[in-house]
C-alpha cells in the first residue's frame, strides 16, 4: 500500500500553526527545496502518522489534522484524523468512498464490519479506532496497520548508527532485524541477511557498493581496529563492528574509521539489499539523501536506489535534498518542489503544474536553475512582468 496524497495542518488558530497543502506522491519522489522550506517536516509528518497508527495505543503527539489517501491495488483508502491537546476530535476511514469508521469527539462512533453490519463503539478520547485491530470483523484495519509498521526513515545527515556496535556473546542470541530501527540497526540487519542469504547477500552489497564508487572486495563483522573495547562485567565478550576490505588497502576498515558519507551509503545499501531479498514492502523515507558524499557517489547512490524501487513495485521511496548536484542528476518526473510562504507549504510537480514543467524544456536551464530561478512557480510570466 502506498501514499497517494497528503494534507496536514497543525496547531490551527495559534502561533505554532503549520499548513501542508495537498501533495500527490508517486512510487519514487524527490522533495526539493531550500533550507527550512518543509522537506524534513513533510517526511516527519508521514513518519509520525505511522507511529500513531502502529503499535501505539494512545496519542503521543499533541496536535495534528491529517487527510491522507492510500492505494492498494484498486482499493483507495482515505483516512481523516483530527486531534488537539492529545484528544481525538474526528476520525474517519473510507474505502472506495464507503465509510468504514465514523468516530466523534466523545470517543463514540460507528464501525463497519466485514459482513456489512454497523457496530457502535466508545473508546477513550486519546486513542484511535484505526489501531484497534480485529482481523475477523475488521480485516481492512490490517492494511492500515501493515502500512504503518512498514514505514522507515533514514536521516542521511545523521550518523545513522555509525557509533552503534554489537556484542558478540555465544551465550546470548544476537539482536534481530527490526524494520523501524534505521539508526543503529545496520549490524542486526547485516547479521540477519548473512544468516538467511549467505553469500548472495554479501555479493549484492559488494556489487552495489562498488557501483557507486567504493571499491571493496570483502565485508564482514569483526573487532574494531583503532579502539579496544571491553565490558567490565565480561571482558571475554567481543565488541564487533561492520568492516570492509578496500581493494587498494592492505588492512580492513571498520565503521568507526569510515567517513560519515561512506558509512551512511553502506548502511543504506545493506538495508536495501535485505529489503530486496526478503521482499519487504513499504515506504522508505530518506532525508538529505547524499549528504556527505561527493557528487559522483551521491548521484550513483540515488540512481541505484531508484533502480531498486523501480524493480520492486511494493516499495515507495520518498527522498529529500537541497543539493544542486543531486537535483541536476534526478529526472524531473520524480520531483516534488517545496515552496514555503510563512507557515504554508505548497508543492509543485509535473502533475499539478504540467505547463511550467513542459515549458522548462525549452529554456535551456538545468534542473537546479529551474528550481532556483522560481520558473517552476511562475513559468514565462516572470519575463513578461
């Protein structure tokens, strides 16, 4: 199931108000905008919704109004949620325009069962009806729950777990893969992939890492080379890290000695290959894609990720950037240009602004100029004023 559109408001009526106007998503999306334009906020809004529709039984965020449309094959879900001061004011769920949940401010409402019967309910005002699962009577809620628990977010400008090491203890079971753990979960993901898919998993990681410009011939887990870690309570336990053998170096390079950009790219590639081999669907959010990488490697990494998602129709990729080199290398058909005026965020793409996107081809501008000049918003009208 993929997101097709999103509208969001927050803290309406006071100084903290934010308004994300409607944005329509494709399978592959690149959010483009200036610093503080709303790229990270857009990703955080999606990730935040997945949090409250997932395992959480009570609201964890103070205020928000969502209107989001999902598509699963020929099924169209619309979910409307309004909550203020940790209390739900409105909650509705539609499937192909038929209402399934209609919940009121006091927690009471109607829910439609799988056999077409309406059932009354009343739940606490700080809880959602959508995440009260019942496979027998309300199987459609499993689609919502599945989407929520298959959203994962990477912040490419953060360490993404570079300092997170693992304890190798034969007496204890290794930490297992957790789809939500993108900041510090690379070692469990690597362990799971190696255990399940052995050489194929390793070979795919090496091939992909080589393809973006990092020439390695081996990858494994092992002790750190430059730092000696010991647990006081158990000095015989080994502390391990991801390490690679680069072709032009005699020694191994562990994750603590890698550049930030190198480790971020490696982490993303490890995760994506595990998703691919395990056929794990869902939404992947990547903020500041390519941060810390040179132009060539950044471009090749993005091309690699796009290629993987193009070959996996069950995945949806939403990335963000303000890097001119990244913008110039990514096809405009994937672009979502973000323009912020005060607290209002508006999105421009080839679907809602077809004329300016078409006219751009006649200007001779590169992709970044199309964005930086404001042509995406005003088209040729700027030249006439």
